[in-house]
């Protein structure tokens, strides 16, 4: 009898503790937060608003203004910027691949580095599951928008691509939309009729198409047929600027800007290709670096795979020429008014998830953008792109009333030095606050 009572008491204690724990989690998530005495880069313009208060309720920003003018609710959690810390919107990486094993663990690296939204360009059931788990608060990760299964039809990336019927392309687009994918990826090779049909059906179905330039066609073809965003700057070299002629780039950039084209430059990925092509010893050195050893074991294994170290070293001069020509392409596109986005292609050998988005912004500066313009490519530009083409109910990339509370607290002004983005004092993800200790704990991996 005593044993029975003892067991019942234990069960009651467990139930009460579980309820309390669950209630605390819900309360903490729903609690109002107030950033006070922070210097805010809203990314609506390049002017820093000094000594501001930003109020967050649930997952939304509900108020922003001078700290002397904003009333803070009594029950708010206070995060003090001490009149010296800077608050910016969370970053967006518009080109990632989350389909690899253990991505539910290593994708926390995005959040730790302030990347709060990603566009996944290689769809799979795994990614759909990850997206659902994040929405249900089962795991921690950035908001995910994902393409279908690596391309509308796998055969379009094979020699027999001409045999793929228009009906098959239509069937796959409808199928991917029904499965819950957010957009379709343009990839591989295709005939003009195939490409035109793909874009026609995508438009009819209300699903965005983005990605590569079909390798056997030209960038002019993509422009004419209606592709609005293009990933990988080298795609333009392979399909359009084969003579490395800057005047040709300028002429095309003018047309692209008139058509409101978006460029996911992906400089960081090709930088790693150029760094390691035909030189396996380079990756060996990278693997020994302390910053590599602290990455998730799965990411380290991707590095070890070294996709380009074994390539023919005799091809290096061409690879180096392509990489060098990246920068004038991005510069002329930007100068013409083409919208630039941050994309990294991670997980990619030697391009770390999260960190590489910051490195990409530094590459954009190297290509001629200002620090503000590079930061805008990873914040406001990306938010506008997603809102325009993928989800018109999603507002990110600015610190503004009604926007999702994705934010990064920094010790100093990133417009002075983008490297400070690698030293966040905290990250807010959908209204949930992770301080610097939380962020460090987030990247303790189970091997």
C-alpha cells in the first residue's frame, strides 16, 4: 500500500513538474521583450537611430522609438544595449542545402551567426520535416523556404534531357507544390520549349522558379523567358560572358536591371573552389585549423570530401580567371541597379554554415558595394525578395512594426566593420532571445 502511495506521489510530482516546465516554456516564448538603449540599424535606410527602444511581443516587433518616448510594459524582459550596442535585422542566406545528414543539428550554426532565414535549393523529405519541426518548436533553426527535389525533373540534368516531355515537367511542378515546396529550382539543361513551359506552368500554379541558368542556353534566353533570379555568378560566364568582356557585362546588366533581376552572387562558394582546385593540401591545412575543428563533425566530413582538391591542376588558370572575373560582374550588375542577394551554397567544403554568409557580404564589399549595401543584400533585399516572390505574408529584413522579430545584438556598428557580425551578443529568433551563453551552448555537438 505504501509503495502504491509512493508511486502515485511520484507520478503527481512528474505531472506537475512537466506542466510547470511546459507552461514556463510557453510563457517565456510569449513574454514581451524590450531592447532598451540600443542603437538601431532598421535597414530602411543607412541612418543609425541612436538610443532606441524596440518592443517585441510573441514573434513580432510591435514598437520602435526613442528610449525616452516608449513606455515599457511592466512584465517585459529587458535587454539593455547600454547606449553602445547595435541592433540589426537577422540575416538571410538565399542559397543553402539542408538535405544532408544531421542537418537538424548543424543548422543551428546559422542561428548562432545571426542567419534567421534560409532558402534551401535542394528539396527532400528531410527538409520538409525540418521545416515542420522548426515551426512546431521541436528543434531550433532558421525559418526555411525550400525548393523541390533539386530540380523539377532529374532527367533535365542528364544527357537525355531533350526527351523529357512538357507534360512531365507540368506534372512535377504540380506535384512539388502539392507536397508543400515553396518554389521550384531551375537546374540542368533544357530546350527553349521546355524552359518556356516550365515558367508558364510555374506562373499558372503561383509557385516561384529560381536557380541556375540552364547550362546549354544563354543568360539572354533566361531573361527573355522570365527567370527573375539567378544563382552563381559563374553561370553568366559559362552561358553569356564567355569572352570575359566587361562591356558585354555592362550591356547585359542594364537590361537585367530593367527587368528587375535578382543576383545570388555566390562568390564565397567559388572562392573555395578556386582555393582548393587541384590542391588537396590546401584542404588538409583547412581541416587542421581551430575554427574548422569546432564545426559540427558532419560539416568536417563534408570538408574532408574535398570535391575540388582532386581536380586536374592544369585547369587552375581557367578557374582563377573565372574567379577574378566574378568581381567585375557583381560590380557592374550592382552599379546598373540589379538587386544583389547573399547566398553561400552551404553546406559546401570550406564554407561554414552561417559564418560564410558574413564572409559573402565581405566579398560583396570587395566587389564594390559599401558595407551598408552588402548588409542590405543579406537583410532588407532578401526580405523583399521573399515577400515579392515566395510568401507575401512574410516580413523580415528590417526592424519595423509588424515585422518578424529576427534580430542580432552586436557590440559595435557593423557598418564600420562587418567582421563584428561574427561576435553577436545575442540573437532573437521569432521573438525567442538567445544570449551569448545560449549561443555557445547551441554549438556543443554530440559526436
